[in-house]
C-alpha cells in the first residue's frame, strides 16, 4: 500500500499559498487532499438552500478541476470526522496528516479528537497558521498579556509586520507530489442533504479601485464601496497574506479591517468564554426584555426604522449586509429593543453568507457594549440620523423598503427613539451598578 500524507482542508479552500498544503507537498510522501462535510455542522443548518454550503461545494469543484489536471483528485466525504478519519487510516497507509489551525471552540474540540485517533496509530497531526497574519499570542503587550483594546493592538501589529509574515507559500513548485489517483466523485449537493440553486458568488478578484477609495466609500450602503472579499476570507478561497500585501500598498483603512479580523480571532482564542457570554462579565447581569414579537419584527425588517428594515431585508434576501448597517441594526436590537445580543448573533449566524464566529461575536458584543474595545453603553445609535448621514438620498432604503415612499403603507416605528434611549440607559446603569 502506497505511503501517503493527507492534507485536510477546512477553511482554506485553495491550492495556492496554503501553509498546510505547502508543508504536505514538501513531505516525503505523495499528498492526498481531503475535505469532510461535517454532519455535526450541517445538521444545525435549518435552511437546506444555505448559500454557504453551496459556496463550499462550488469551491471544492474548482479545486477538483485543478487537481484532475495534475492527475490527482480531491477526496470529499460526508459524516462524522472521527469516523471518517478511522476509515481513511484503514483504507490508506497514512504517514502524516497536515492541516491549518482553526480557532473556534467546536473546531478545537474536533481536532483534538482526530489528533488522538491519529496519535494512537503513530501518525503525526501537523497544524499550521494560515487564516490570519498574527494568531494566538504573537501580538501581546510588553508583559506578555493579550491586548483587549484594538488601537494599541493594531499599532503593535503594524510595527511587527514584515515581508516574512506576508510571504506566500509557493505550493505550485511541488505539484508533482500530489497523490496520483483516478478521479474521485464529489458528492452532489443533494446527496449532502441540500438543494442546488443558482447563487451569485462575489468575485474572488480584488477590485483595487474600490480598495483605494475604501476610506471614503465604505460607509455608504447604496454604492459598491466595499470589496466583498469577506466570504472568500471566511472559507479561505483567497489568501489573507495576498490581501494584506495589497492593503499595505493601497489603503490603510482597509488594512485596519484585516487587522480587526486578526484581533477578534485572537480574542476568541484567548478568551473562549466570549462565544457564549459577555467579554465583560458584568454585562451578563443586564435585564433584557427579550420580547419575541419585537424580535420577529426586527428579523423581518418591519421595525418602522427604514435603515434597520433595509438592512434586515438585504440580509434575508442575499445573505449579505453592509457593515455600517450591521452596526445600526445590532445597536437597534440591543439598545432600542433591549433584546439579548446573543439572539441577534444567532440570527446573523444563520443568515450571513460570510458568517465568521469571531468577527460576528466581536461585532455584536461591540454593539451591545459587553465586548472588549466596545462602544460605551451610553452610545446609542439614532437610526434616523444614521440614515440621513449615510443614505441621505434614500437610494438604499428605496431598494430594500419600496413601501417607504408611501406613509400609509410603511410600518409605524415599533418604539420611540427617545423613550428607548432613556430606557436602555436606565437598564444598563442599574445592571452595571449591581
């Protein structure tokens, strides 16, 4: 039986500039590429037309096309990772396993289980940094403690960055070390348990013109002023190193957005309690109203606040929401409606095409005031003023809330802004004093 290495792909769906794949291809053994559709993740997805599963499937097909041209093939399986790995080491003479780090709590538990299975068979489980520039404790205060405020973290990040950290992994130099095998069939989207639909996927090609003007256009939801690279970063169809190289040259504001991504991954790793509780634990004492009728109105874009409603409808129909609008709708849910940020976080987790646990959690806790480097609790976005500032001609509003122009058909506000602001300040103040 041929001795092989296995490269296990997860959030890194590309054959170029991939840390784990590079090291695998440099190993003494031919490399079999593996992807597992994890049934423990899929079973939690209520929408069987989930765009993220379709995106992953399409990305795997693209990888398969490249591998077939090299005389290799992608091994795609569906099921429990522990069971699948037991099958693989029975079917093949596996000498080494390569993969890239994943920092989410479930992923770390899964990887530990798989690692134990492999170690029992004397198979090394080798994991590498790939989905961020700096991870874990690579950027710390002078005393070695993790940063919890973004600005000093970003300063240290920029002071430390060098060509060494941005250098790409030249995987293509070693393509002759892929395991030669007959074409393996990728399970159809229907076999995985989902529906095949025609879905628009954002281009993987970076629009440098947008990046250059990013600091001037990023807050205007009516125009294409952001790069739409978030879904490609989420699933690793593009290299973070490649984008950071471009950002350094083109626009520091956009570079800061990539640094925020590293920052939130670090926070999730260093403070895993944030996945379920407030970073600032005193905020867990807030007496949320959690009115289900109000929550339903928010989810459906029927709050009577046009910018909030437009954002929620955009999310529900496309799986995307403009970043400025994300802040407004999150503030509205937590501050105006006094609904637990975890309700909103979970809804975004179901709907967002580019859902990423660390960034989603960080954004929601920022809005609620419970997170690290959060907006002060007394800062309450006025959604009407936000609309006047960032969509003054109502172009975005009219696109997603067409009935806005008719005051007789558009929903009346479900809560008065001044009343809501006074209520949330009193509620937060009471909880934080206790």
